[in-house]
């Protein structure tokens, strides 16, 4: 059951989730967060609610202090940063605890049909 935000606490967990999502072709929303970040704590219940409403989307939470290399790979320099991925490629991002933008992009990208469907 994917109706939750999955925490990645080490590089192996991250790679496992990331690789699985690439082959599944589903939307992935990565929440780059930090335990000391106030806005991150504010947005966490909103993200959890989104995860319940969009079970087809994989929500991952990455603590930038635990997984510095992953945060650097995605050039994250502010928390929270939400990176939207499809097939392993970044398609969008939201920087900051911007609830409306986050909801809007989850709806937009999760409802998109794959390009091959129109052929």
C-alpha cells in the first residue's frame, strides 16, 4: 500500500525506491527536508494528506542531513524542496512550504497521460 510518505534514511533505501519508481513510470515527489526546519514541519501533514489522496504517486522524504549526497545531486539548497520526478527525470520542483503550488503540481503531473497514450 503506497498511501504514505516513505522515508529514505540511507543511500540504499533511496536507490531502491528511486530505481523501482523509474521502472514503474509513476510520478515521484521527493520532499527534501531537515529535522530543524520549521516550514518542513508545517508542510509534513499536508504532504501526508496528499499521499492519501494520490495513492498512484510515490512520496519520498529525504533528510538533507542524513543523505547529503542525494541532496547535492538534486542541487537542493533550501528546505523544504519538493522535486517531481518521472522516469528518473526531474519534471518540476517547488522550493519552500508552498501548499497551493505543491497540491497544484501533484494534481497536474499525476493526471498526465503518458505521451504514448495519444499515438
